[in-house]
């Protein structure tokens, strides 16, 4: 598990923000919780989907009226990650042309990995501040969103593995294990790997 949860930066008000923030919860709830913070901070959400074997990607934007559609991307085998951004993109084709938000756009973005869920497991959702010198708007959003998530009734903090979670019978696995080099089903591969460690 990633123990980087407690690496912090200071925002413009001198408040600590975790660069990495890991949480285990249903992705539909995560998207619902993020909606108000996105609206109040002018932040948008995009999913990154592989469209061919060459690694070319498609970026799909989140629309509040289509939350079910956006949540369905997590069950797509081509799903890679998603990200919050306040970068002033005029058209989604700009993202397709320039690729994922690194360099200047990275200062306006938060990368998010994980979120898949099956009847056996729930994958951690891992958020990461991309830039060491983030834009104030994305900092403010990230601080607010972390605070809002921690206030959810029933949310608990794992004392050893340093992530927040809703209690579940499912096995919690690290974010994005499907990116491992395996020809097996990503979930079976990762669960068997965890069993061999135990």
C-alpha cells in the first residue's frame, strides 16, 4: 500500500494539504461528494481512456447530469485514470492534442488513480497533487475536497496503512493494479499476490 498519505504542502493560507490522499469508497459516492467542491472552485473532472494498443488516449469530461455514465468508465478495461483540473481548456480536443496534464497544465491538476470495484474487491482511490508549485485555485479545491471527504459520516482512518475508508467486506487493493504487466485478470492477479504475502 502507498504510505505517502502524509506528505504535505502548505497552501496560500499556510494550511497543510496532503499531496497524496488515499480513500476507499464507492466511486459513485466519490463523484457525488466532489461535485459541490468542483462547482464552487471552478474545477472540472476528466476520465482518461486508452483507445488503442499504441497508447493513444481519449479524455472524457464529467457532466453532473451524466454521473452514471462517468461512473461506468471505471468498469471499462481501457480506463487508466482521471483528473481534476482548473486549467483553462477551451475545448476537450486541446487535451487530446497535448496529452495528459504535465508541464504548465500540471500546476492546475490533481491526478486520480483507482476506483474500480467488483463483488470481491474495492480499489483505493488515490489522489495526487501533480505539481510542487500548484495553482492557488486547485490548491483551494484540493484542501476543501479533502476536508469534505473526512467529514463523511461513517468514514474511518486505517491506523496502519494510512488511508481513509468506509467499512466493507470486500478486500481493499492498491490503486491501479491493472497497470501491472500481467495477462491475467487484474483483480485475480492482485488478490493472489496479496494472499501469497499473507
